[in-house]
């Protein structure tokens, strides 16, 4: 089976808008792996077809404040 990786480490609205894309690929035979910030763990428990790969949210804040 093929794997689709989604890199959408945005806020909750971005995740909601992007979830149908994951569903489309799942329905077309793909395993779904999704990179997201760890503060959205509860969101992904409702989608058993998505395997989330969580990124540390604090790393994002560190890099965005070093500019």
C-alpha cells in the first residue's frame, strides 16, 4: 500500500480544512501519515485512518521567536 505524508503543522482550522484531503487519499488506497503539533493530539483520535506524527509545539515557538 502507498503512503501519503501530510505536512500541515498549522492551527486547528488548518487541520479541519485539510482532513478531507486525507480522507480522499485513504479512499484511494493510501496509508496516511500526518505531521502535526503535539497540542492537537485529541483532534486525531477521531480519525482512525490517520497516523499522526507529532512535532513538539514548543520547538515551533522557539524558532519563530529567534528571527
